C-alpha cells in the first residue's frame, strides 16, 4: 500500500488562526491578506454567496454590530489535503444589538460550526460555514428548545404530527 504524501499543515494553521482572529478582531481589512480577491463565502443565513473581500467585510461588520463581543475560536483538529480544508470552530458572543430585523435578545450564544474551504495560492477562495441554525435560534430564544411542549406545538402548527382520519 503506497504511503500518502504528507501535507505541511503549518501554513493552513496560520491561515485559519488569522481567519479566526479576523472575525474576532473587528477589522474588516484583516480579511484581505487571507482571502483571494474572488473569495466566495456562504453560511446557513446567507442567500447565496458573498463575493469578494468587501462583501465579506460588510457581513462581518453586521455581525459585530449585533454581537459586539463576538469571538471565533478553534474547536478541534483541522483537516487538509493542501487544496481543501475543514476547520471546526465555535462562535461565541452576546446578542446586544438588533441584527437583520431581530431585536437584541441579550443572550449569550455558542455556535459550533465547520468551515469547509477551497484554497487558491495559499488563500481562501471558497468558504462555506455549516452550523445548526435551529440550535442557534433556540439559544437566542427565537425558537423553542428540542423536546419541549413549545416545539411540539410549533411542529403541530406546521402540519407535523397531524394525521388524516381514514
């Protein structure tokens, strides 16, 4: 069986450490040296990709406006083959200001996510964040927690759990 070629992970770790620092540092210009000029960013709340460092910076500014104490931290082992990478992280912060029509809840949230990325020239070309949107909404108090009567009522209203009589 042939041995797999080892990939030097240090540049990727530095890149991702700086990515986390950019989200935590409240400086939209910090994304420019990390990202390809044509970077595409998506997550469960975006309606299509944000394209370019300017749009990514605007998204970050909106997040910082709603969560002024937000920070992004490493949450596990990062995986890479040199072109693609997966990086578990957690976003933590307090929802202090209105954000995209949602009034401030003053709740502290911890959202675990995985960034799946494609690199070009050692920089982030495509970034897609995956996280549990329902869990984030329950932490903010927007949706009822799993297993509660409130969740059952919501599902009933949506048509789940209702049976047609035959």
